């Protein structure tokens, strides 16, 4: 369970995190791990993949996030017939100027919901690769930069397999976290019914939310998180965890160095939200499973035994000694 270990310090990062979560909670109920993981991913210049069944409020969450953060929101519903140009945009001939001009696609936004991303073929997935990694789109040798911050929140249904395509390993590795969205508790479900069971439309509820930050402040905090200290013992801990995944008997393919970079960057953000200017081992252990569960491939024997990536990653984490902080 991903949770914030708060220190209570009065810092800009901590105060902003409290304001964001308080405002999001006015419309979006529960799912603390999703909210925290998404905010850490956003402020770490990463992207997040969510596994969930339909109807749990993914679209509502992203729209709420856009309203609270003051960022533009866009959505792409992935389907088997979706073409790359439907995502990135294409060149259109302008009869008045007798020239081709670029018509931008829905990917040109700040918060992008890529809904049911595994329903589109690999060539459409590839259209997002450059955008997610390099924050730009290249069409006919022309480079079009993305607005910043640029954050992709993709979803996939873990139940249905008919009409779906497995995401390529290169695409999966572009996501900082794989978060699992579960059904709400009884108390949360009652709160959802009371909040959204009336005739008030969601747009009216979103309009009442207060904008607590801006794209400029988000970028500023991203930059300031670089000053969060990561001791050599923490760097060593991260390297040991990632390397241990490559030699674990039940893992066929372990994590790449990008997983370690993800842990360090996200650890800094988590420390910033907690009001600290240094990363602690608990920050890394909190993030380890969300950061690696989509980056490893289990052996056939482990899959036959019904073991999950989270179970195996927990064993990997327990095998590495936790450093002591001075």
C-alpha cells in the first residue's frame, strides 16, 4: 500500500500536497494510493498506467486533477481502428495558402487520459513513445514540442482479453508506475452515492473546485525537488534492489537501470510531499512495487504457481538489507 509518511513540516511541497488532496477529495472519494501515486508521477516528470475495471471513476479523477492543478485536460479513447495520426495529428492542405499546415491531435494537452490503451494495436502505441519520452511529436520531419507539464495517465482493463493487445515492453518501461485501482470500501461507496447519486451533473461539481496551483508552479516544484538530498546509502539501496530483481530465480527478466532512476526521482518527490529535504529508505520501499511490477517478467513456473509480481517483489525487497540513516 502506497502511503505518505508525513513529517508535518511547513514546506511549499508539503503544503501544496495537502491543498491538492483536500480539493480532489471534494469530488473524488477514496483511492488514496491512486491519488498519491499519480501526484508523485506528475511531479517527477513521469507517466502512470492504471489497471482497473470500468466504472471506478478514472475519467472523473483526471478531470478533477486538471481542474485543481489548472492544467488542460484531454482524453483519447483507444480502439482497434485508432491510427497514429488520430493521436498525434497530421498535415492538412490549406486551400487558401496552398500549403500544408499541421493540425495537432488530442495528445497536445497537459493531462492526457489514454483510456483502455491496450485496445489499440502496436503502431498506435508507438505514436506515444516519442511523446512520452522526449515531450515532442515529429510529423513529416517537423518537430512539435509538447506543452509542459505533460502527463499521461493510461488505463487498461485487467479482466478482458478479447480485442486487446499486450503493451510492448518498450511502452511499459515508459510508465513510471503501474497502479492498481480497486473497488471502494463500504464507507467510501456510501460517500460516493451521497456525493454523485443526485441530479447534479459532474461539470457543475467540478466548476466549484478551487484551483490550488498552476502549470508554472508545478514546473518550479519539479525543479526544486532536485535539491532533495539522496545519501549514498540510499543510492546503494536502490541499486541493490534493482540488481536483485535481475538475479531472482522466479523472475525471467529483471528491471532496467531506468527503474532505479524512477525510484530515485520519485523518492525525491515523495520526500518533498512529506515535508522533508532528504530521502529515507521507507520512501524507496513504498515506491518499489508500483515502480517495478510492470517492468519484470515472471518465469513460466512462477506463473503456473499463481504468484503475482507484487508477491515476488516483496520477497526481493526483504532480501536486501535496509540502510540505517545517520
